[in-house]
C-alpha cells in the first residue's frame, strides 16, 4: 500500500472521519449479524431444521423403505387371517 501525502490538516481530518465512519458501519454490520444469528438459534428453529433435513431424506427414500417393509406387512396380514 502506497503512503498518501497530505498537504493540509483538513485532508488528514477528513480521512480520519471517513475511517471512523467505516469502522462504525462495520461494527454495526457485525452487531446486526450477531443478532440475526442469535435469533436463528432457537430450539424451534433447530428442531425445524433437523426435521426438514430428515423429511427430505425420507421423501426421497420412501419407495425403497416401502419395498422393504411391504413383504413383512403382507405376511403379517396373511398370518393374521389364518389365525396363526
């Protein structure tokens, strides 16, 4: 980074004011980000995220699950009708 040469104290003061404002903006962004993160970490949101991730998995795997369980269900009904 090249050093800037100033010709007056007014230029220095102006740059310091800009840096001060940039620092305050960045601090407020950090505070806002922290607040959003804090609000998103609630038991309800954690459970909802957990459930939604597994719901998607189960929806994709449902045909495979059904194919593996269906023979057992059919056998159970057949045996129940026979009285075994």
